[in-house]
């Protein structure tokens, strides 16, 4: 890959779309030797526990069983799967795999992370096998968005398969997790400048779409105890352009109405992936020079997003 992909974290300071600045985190930057967060003098390490599709065990029971198992095992912590104890019938019956995550940076800088230095954070989840639910536009049979229940079987392993400079994915995950936490705690964006938008840009094929899906999947796992229902809405920006004048605006309105309904449910965590966003954000000069419907879409998008 000759040209790197970049990740921009946009910060709207006063809710006005024109007054934003962009912090860019280029992919090939020097690795940051940030240690994992510390609690009670211990490092917090995420342990992801994937349940078998057939399992009906309560996540709380599995979490307790895994915590007990980790206490007994006296592990050194390294990213990757760990073996299930064959003498624990409950775990063997219900758990597909257990993975240690996010120790990469620490291990790269300090060689080893021993069990007594770690406080494991156990996240239990079950993959949805439902597949995407598509919204078909009556006329063109083009879907304007697809909806996934997360964590989805289709995105399993996607995060691990994406290779970037060391620590980049962890930094992105930490940023997104902090943004969710700030929302949860009601942090005032006028005092601490933050929002929940991540903009990925870069040459074709550098993993932008995949990283967005993988990030949503990761967050749905990490926040599963707070948000038991997670969805990803993948907007097909091209399909919002109807051949019929003024129809495009209606399609956008319908899309936002759908998203609005989803987010009204308190325990729902909804990720909206707008792929190829540049097709919506065309230059105003180009849009007013013709009678294309793109300008009406842009107006609808901004007015609905406030
Ligand atoms: N850094 C990477 N590590 C591993 N696989 C990658 C990486 N970047 C891209 N890929 C793989 O390349 C394929 C294309 O990725 P993807 O469609 O996410 O790229 P994109 O940036 O969205 O492309 P486009 O700009 O054309 O939409 C996927 O199968 C993805 O897994
Ligand atoms: Mg893409």
C-alpha cells in the first residue's frame, strides 16, 4: 500500500456544521507507547467470550465462570485465544472461544504482562446469524440502507484481520469508547470538545469500510452489558439519488426517520455507516450549476441531523 489511509476525528464545537476542525491521525505515525488504562494499580485487559450459537446460558453466569477460570489459570496475558478448561462442563457446553485483546502495545514495549498485573474485563456475547435486513426502494429495487444486528457473524474476525501500524486500532477503539462514555456521563461538548463522528479517508482499498464495520462490531461487544441491543445501519449513499426530482429528499427523510425510531429506544446502540460520503457532500457550486437532486439531499441531511 503506497499511500496510507487516514483517520479523522471531527469535532463540532457548537453544533454548527460549518464550525468544525479536524484532528487527523495518520496511519504511519510513530507508535505511541501508551499503557493500557490502570485501575487499582492493575492494567485493564479485555477478555472477549463468544458464546456458542446454541447456548442459552445467562451472560452473567458465563462472566462469573470465566473470571473464576482466569483467577485459577495464572496466565501471562498476550493477545489471542486461550484454551477452555476441559474439566469445566459449563464453559465447554456454552463457550465457543475466549480471546484476550488489546495487550499488543504493552507486550511490544514491555515483553510480558503477568496475571497479577492485570484486571480482566470480561465481555460475553453471542453472534447474530440473522444477516442484513435491506430496505428496498419500491421503484428501483435498490436498497437505500442495510441493517445488521451486532455483533454479527459476518463481521466476526474482521477487526483482527485488518493490519495497520501498531496501536492504531487500539487508539481508534479507545477514542470511540471514550465518546460513548462521555455521552453516558453527559459530558458537555461545549466544555470538552468531542463528538461521536469518525471520518475515515484514504485511497481505494485501504480498509475504510471494513474498519468501520469492525469498529462497530467491537464496540457492540465491549458495550454489550450497557446496550443489549446494537445495530449497524449501512447507508448506500448512491441509492439516495433518485432519478425522480424531489424523490431523493424523501428517501433521506425516510432514512432519518428510521434511525430516529431506532435511537429512541434507550437500550439501543445504533451505528450509522455512511459509505462513500463524498457523493452526498458534493461542492455547492457544482450542485447549483445543474438541476441535479444532490443539493436537496444535502439540505435535508443537514437539517435532519441537527
Ligand atoms: N490494512 C488492511 N489489512 C488487511 N486487509 C485490508 C486492509 N485494508 C484493506 N484490506 C482488505 O481489502 C479489502 C477492501 O477493503 P475495503 O472495501 O474496506 O476498503 P475501502 O477503503 O473501503 O475501499 P473503497 O475506497 O474502494 O471503498 C477488504 O477485503 C479488506 O479486508
Ligand atoms: Mg469502502
